[in-house]
């Protein structure tokens, strides 16, 4: 089976809004582990912009134009196409892209996933050429969906998806999938397919960071709090789950040694819920004498901080 995963372009955005497609990279690594016979291609349209702005009827696009996209993907002939749709403000980009991909590959099964999709599944199915959407946490659901498609089985028993019933306008939502408890069970994202050069330059250009080569990490999922402005509680529920300190340190060391990363951006929604985890992680970094910089992109929850923990985090590289 051939799979094409696409990180959509961004229209009327700035490079401050570009971020590593960790969701797609995580899907790839899990599919590689569970179905090693699959051939997976990643096309990151944001990274392929290389700083060039494409003029479109909807505005300035950070990413290739439609003709360039056709050229990029035309020889891939995927059986399944997955498109990310993380933010509501860029949902039209994902809709537009799936419509283009349907024209190029009329026989492919097109799936969409991400935060926006998890809130607006029916709207996604109505406004795009999508066969099914993966709701919330995607790794296990996506693998089950691939297995069903490859064997010709019905998909209505797969937990955590929505789809349009063939021949009707009815939208079907299957039973929800419980979040996987132990995040250490998932392999690290497929960083070998990540464009470190592009994202390091684009992020540094938009922010005043110390490092030269950026590595992105997402070490926990969810947040126990109930802030009125935040959608995290819908995406992950208010159950907070995290990788162990040892697992996070292993990924940090891997990125330092394999890719020369010296700046780590943590994308966690709530990084320091567990003080003991962060304390242990800092000890491991300090003991190994890793010369790294740490940036918490979503910020630090001020009421969870203590002076001692903050001092240790600074010793480990936080600034």
C-alpha cells in the first residue's frame, strides 16, 4: 500500500505560524512500526515554500502553486492520502488542497485529521473531498483504517472516525477511541523526514532564539485545567498524559547526536504538570552536560512553577 501524507500550505499566514508537522511525523513512525510493508511519502508544502510567496485568489500562499503541487505528487500514485488540518483559521487551505488532490488522484482514499477536524468533522466532510476523518488522537486509529482499506473491510467498526455514508448525505460517527495511556509506547516522530534547515531558519527569523538548529518536541498531551479560551480540553479531554523523563531525554540526545540540534522547542500545552518528571529530565540533561537551549512555546503555567524548579530548568537550558 502507498500512502501520501501532506502538510498543507498556509494562506495569509506569517512564518511565525509555521511549525514542524509533528502529528504527521508521529503517524509515519507508528505506521512504519505497525505496517512496515507500507510505502509512505511526506510532502510538506510549508517547507517547500522556501520563503517564496505564491499569489492566489484567496491571498498570499506560503507554499507551491497548484501546478507545482501536481508536479510534486503526480508520480506517487497513493492508495491513501492523509491531509492535516490543525487550525480553524487555515481550514480552507486543507479543504482546497483535498479538492485538488481528488482531481489528481480520483481513486485514492482521502483522510483528514487534526485539531480542527476533531471539532468540526461534519463541516469537513461537507466542504472537502474527504472520505473519512480521524478524530482526536490518530496513531492507532489511522493504522486500523489502513488495515481495513487494504483488506477491503468496512470501516464503520473502527473507533474514532467519521465518514459520509456512501450514496447518502448522512454523516456517520463511530464510537470514540479512548486516549492511549502510555505515550512511551509510541515511537519517536520520523525526524529523518523533517526539514530541519527550513524550520530552523523560519522559526529563528520570526523569534529571537539562541540556537541555530531547532528540534521540536511534544512530550505530553492534554491539560487538566478548564481555561475558557482553550480548545485543548476538547481535543485531548482534561486527562493529562506524558512521556517519561527518560524517554524525553532519549529523544533530546538523539536529535543532538543525529541532527546537530541545539535548540529545543517544547510544544506541550501544559509542560510542568508533574514536577518530578521535569526535575528528573533536568537532572539527566545537566548530568550529561548537554549544551542545549530550551524554549517552551506555549509558555509555562505560572501557578505550577516553584523557584527551585525554575532555577533547575534554567541550568538545563531554559531561557
